[in-house]
């Protein structure tokens, strides 16, 4: 099972493909505001993240996910549940 | 943060449109002349973006039925289906829909949006998992949200991706609700329903198919993609609308499962809204009778959409999918789509402008919807307008013919 820093590292790699490396991505990066992703792009990002971590991430968590850290914590929680 | 701060981005986007002198999301049809013609900006305009697939909005028998109901039963029911808003016509329409599909029962809702909202929110709850095709309509997402159900998206039209996500759920997969659409409203593509049914047979779950754009359009008797692909019996729930092929307003869910009747009691969009007016129900019943009785309208519709699809393909346009009554022209970006939309209107053709994030994969689209009521001349006129824009864009027709 991946620990939190590993999850953040994986997410940074995944997000870089969406931003084409144009934005520096850290834990506090805001997915919508800093990365200029719209709601649909965030949902599509989840499809990739699900496959990368082999988990199912309900779309319902999105209201609670603003930053990379929020998403990493959700993934940590979901991978622990498995 | 102020109450209206969230509108800043919207206001800016709207301002851009105003600056261009167009308003694609607030077009006023000053006078409606027929299912395929209206007056916009004082000009007679071909309507090629109305979802009026069978062209029944002006059918004399539907109008006469609505008139009779209006005279006999008044203008509105003034109440919910759950209270005083269930007239004999509402129940008869439910029975007729059930008989049309050969299923046990149906529920009539006040709009197509509410049919999905009411079915999904009534059927599922906080402990349920709903697996949605990523391109499902907003009403499906909203229904799940109202239910508080766990929503997992699978990649559009990708049964293997659905299976993968179901396997991850383990034992919970057997009780999930899988939701797909017969024809997807943006690009006009169809669900690979047989393969999705295979996944359901292997891994369990229930299947809901939204046939909003395929009722009356696909299948030998017009029962949608489920009929066309021979999987009607595998659909646990079918949702549809009265506002497209049936030319009215309202929606329904039909099912062979006895539990459907209980959905009425748990569906807030069914309980807390007024039922459709008697005239609406009467015209819808008449339209359903016409839809079920013959194949001529479907044949004419098919002829028309094949003609438009072939015409636009020959002009070199990139289209969203293989032929269906929804024909989406994929354009380079938002600016080009806006220009196309505006210039088509100037040339007397109304179509729909579809922009991200409402569209899949961030594409900008000009969406045409074809009607059985379009004349061959109208289809030719739509093609001619697109051809003129192609020419204006500096692409010679000769190049298009060679596939350039």
C-alpha cells in the first residue's frame, strides 16, 4: 500500500500530463483555480487516478476536494479501506 | 465572498457573446410556423436543432386530442401526482407506455429532466452505487446527487472499463445500478448496449437505459436502442421523454420490476411537483399511438438524417458519430463554433451551439437534430448553408471531394 508522500508524488506525475508541465504542482495546488481545470476535467482526472491506484473514487467526494492534498488524503483513505 | 461573486466568470463569458452581437443561449423564436420552421430575428428560419424527431408537434390528431382534453378537463391539474394530480389520462398513459414496452408498469413525470431526477433519486439512496457512463446527461448526475448515491463514472461507451470498475466493487457490484443512454445527446453516438448487457450478465447489477433521444427513432416499433439491439428484456428500467419524438413535455420510467411502483413514494421530483396538464397528457397519448402504429415517420427520419450526414461528410466536415438524428459537427474551437452558429442563423438555419464543459472532451460543436418533418429541400438548404460557410472559410469544395 502506498503512503501519503508516495500518493502525492504519483498525483503530481498524473497532473503534469493534464497541465503539460506548465504549472508547478505541490500539495496546496488548487485543482480548479491553479490548474485551470473545469469540473469535467477534474472528473476525467479521477478516471485516470482510479486506474493508477486501482481504486474507485466516487464523484461525490469532489465537493470536499479543492487541493492536491485533499485528493491525496481521499486516495489514502480509499486505499486503506480496500 | 458575496452572493453574486460566483457569477463573475459567467458574466464575462456572456459579455463576450454580447460583444459579438449574438446570443446563442437565449434565442427567441418570434413565431413558430411548423415543426421545422420559425421566425427568428424577423427572418423565416429552418429549425434544425429542436429534437422534434418525428415532427409531431403540429400533428392534427395530437392537437385535436389536446383541444378535447383542455375543454373537458381544464388548463392544469394544480397538484402533484401524489395528491390531486393523477387524472384518468395520467394512469392510462402509464398503462399504454407499459404495454408499448411489454412491461409491468410505468411512472409518468412532469418533465424529461424530472424523469431521470425522479427515477434515480427514488430508486437509489446513500448506500447504493451508481455506475454512470461518463457522458451521461446532467439530469442523471443530478438524480444521483439528490439520492446521495455513490457515483462512479466509467469511460464513455467502454464496457471493459465498466467491468473493471464493477470488479473493484467486489460483492457490491451485484446491487449496482448501471446507467447508459440509447443515443448520447451531444455527439449522437449510441451505447454498445449488447456488450454492456454482457457485463451485467457476468457481474450483476441493474441496467437503466435513457432512451430520450432514441424513443421513436430506433427499433422496429420505435422502442429505442434496446429494441434495435434485441436487449429489451435486459433493461431493468427504461427512461424516456415526451418532449422529443412525442412532441409534448414530460417523461417516464418503465420497468417490469414490481418495485417500480414503490419509487413513486420515495421520489421527491414525483411527489413535490404538479403533474402534467391534461392537454399535454392527451397529445402525448395520441403521439404514442401514432409512433407505435407505423414505421413511416421513422423511415422518413432515417432518410433525412442519412441525407444530412452524407451531405456534411461530403463537404469535409468532421462529424461526431455515425448517422443518427443527432448530427454534431466538430469545430476547431469555441470561436469557430460561435462564428459558425451565428453565420448559419444569418443564412436562415437554426442549430444548437454546444460548448465545453457541456460537451465531452472539451470539443466545440454545432449540433443539428433532424426531423421526419424536414423536407428534402430543407435538408438541402441546411447543407447549402454549411457549404457556403466552408467556402467562406477558404476551403474549396474540390478539396473536400477528394477528402482533403
